[in-house]
């Protein structure tokens, strides 16, 4: 049941203004020696003028006290990769601990690099020494096998490119966009808080002029209520100043993180594109070699005779395999390190926030409130206290405005005061909406839970697996089938012309030169 003080400070529901439960609790503890609604004659005046405020200025200011915090659930990729990581360092640990964390997570990446290096050494050796033979059912070049290998390589290339774009867009680009939006909202709340301060100062100036511009009889009628209202508005200004202090520097910090995310996004795009470009170049070189052997004229074929695939494998494919395996290993390492941090991401974030801001700081209290739903939120608390102070001023001006305008026309500040108070009410509603947990927490959930600890590790791991398949399996397969096709073409021409290794082409070329 509402107390008499509540009935005075917060009129009944038909008046059109609702305030948060926290603000009502604040009101019960506010010192108030005399009812500001009682004029000097002692008669109590019922308040009832707030209903004149416009709808947009009296939107309900109810705190979002629902369970907004969502527990992070690691995906299968994060669970698997996280168990391959060493223990994530605690705040304040030395650089040696971070080095141990990275080196302890290198087992699988080093294995991938080793396998790629061994395969890169074996491919030219097998082509030069063993020289694999494969023919079609008719004894000709294995064009179907070569076509299947090409289809497999280019198909996986397309999938790899699409996965690289998706991983980049769903991880760093999404994080950058969310951080930009969050910075915009916090900056808007900061500017609204600054506007609340300016409007409050203007209200104090307007009310102060009542003591000098109005006749003495009106001043006696109003009694100490003017001083009380000015005191409450000054108390409102104090809380607004605290709100501004709590938000100062936060937009810049978020924008700095957003700029870093943009830089990482650009670097990651090139990082993911390197294996794709390298495999594409190798496939193009192999296909071009086969095309020259099959379609080129006799002179061109003779000149390209020395460009054998073992040489191409040693000079082009083998380095590409090493490079691709190294990039895949780095991608796996990024996935493993991020997964190691994500297994306990919420607690880790709070631990580092406490170490960065301090256990009793405003920054840590705000972080703990939004991320864990625990402790106070200084920003919303200051906003609620400011609301307690300003609701009384709105009611007072609405109630006495007509009387003052009639008996004290030289004051002429009723419209200005009401306009400033309406601006304050609207700005407080907007500020509370921007700072509500239900509005702020989704930024953290999308950026951290869904992106950095969801799509990023899984995308990096998939990209690494696909690149290993492309570099260590598909490229050697394409090279071997191309070698078999070229051998088949040479054998066909040898059977037709009765010689090997394009000797007939050389003789005909010599005869043509002699005739010339």
C-alpha cells in the first residue's frame, strides 16, 4: 500500500506518470521537512496537473528487472578446441604465463605444419622417381580422372571462398558492427545526460526569478515551496552530474575497440584469402601445362617439353602446400586460443574488468550489473534519483503555473520552465531505455557469446580443415592425374608417329627450318 508521501510525490495512475520501483524506494527515504504542496495558509492542495504533459514526455519509466542474463553454452567446436588449449591466464599474470598459454596450445597446429611439410617433400619425389602411371580403359590419357580431380579442386575452392567470406562476415565484421551500435547508444545516453544538466540549470534559473520578479504577497503565498523545489532540482542536477561522470569516456573506449575490430577484420580477410589464392594459382598452372601439351602446336610443345610436372611440383606446388598448411595451423591456433578463453567467458570477462577498473569502481559495478545481473548499476541509480527529484518539480510548476501567470505576469517563465521540464522528462525516458539491461545485454551476447565465442572458433576450424584437404590432398591428386594425362598424350603421339618424346616433332621442325 502506498504511503502518504508516495501519494504526494507520485500521484495516482490517472495522472499519467509511472516511475520505477527503485525511484519509489528512493522517495520514501528522501528528507522532506514540509509538504511543498501546502501554501502558507496551511491548507493542503491536491496535486493533479501532471496529466497535461504530452504522451511522449510521460512514457513509463519501469526498470527492466527481468532475467536478462543468458548463460553461455559452448558449441561442440568450442568444447573440442577448448580442451586442446592450455589454461587461460588469470588477470595480472606475467608475460611468461601468456607464452605458456600459447605454446601449450600448439600441439595440433604443429602437427598440421609437419604433415604439410612432409607431404610437400614427398610429392616431387614421387613424381620424379615413381612416375605414377594411370590410363583410361581404352589405354589413353585418364581424362575422366583428371576432370574429376579438377572438379573436386575447384568445387572445394568455391566452398572455401564462401566459407572464408561467411566466417569473416559472421565474426569480426559482426563484432565491429555491434560495437559501433553500442558506442552510438552510449554516446546518445551521454549526450542526453548532458542535455538533462543544461535543462535543469535553466529550470533553476527560471524558478529563482520568482523570488525577485513576483510581488511579496505571491512570495508569501508560495512560502518555502519555491526554495524546496529549487533544492530538489539542484539535487537532480547532482545526480545528473554523477550520471555524466559514470558515462564519461565509455563511448570512446567502445569506439577504440570497434576500430581494432575493423583492423582485425581487414587482416583476417586477407589471411583467409591467401590459401584460396595460392590453390587457385596452382590449379591454374597445372591446367595450363596440360592444355599446352594437348592443344599447342609442334614448336610450342617442343619448347614446353622441359616444363615437366615434377619441376612444377617442386617449384610451385610443394611451397604452396607448406604455405597452406602453415596458414591452416595459424587458423587452428586462433580457434584453439579463443575457445580456451570462451569455456568460462563470462567469468573471465568479469575478472579482467575487475582487474582493469578496480573492485569498487563504477566501471566494474556497471559491467557486473549488465553481464551477471549482480550488484548496483550506478548509471541507472543516478537516473532514478534524478527522476525522484524532477517529478516533484513538474507537478509543482503544473499546479502553481496558472496562479503565478495570473498574479505575477512579469515573471513570464511558466512556458519556458514547463518546456524545459518536459524536455527533461522525455530525455530521462530515452536515457533509461538506452541504459536498460534488456537493451544493453544483447550487444554483449551477440558480440561475445554468438560471435567471438560461437561463429569465430567454428569458422576458423572449418576453414583450416578445408584448406588442409585442399592443400595436402587435392593439389597432389590433381598434380598426379595431370602427370598421367601428359604421359598418356606422349604415349599416344609416340604410337602414332613411331617415336617418343616429341622427336618426330623435332625432325619436322628441323625440316621446316631447312626449307625456310
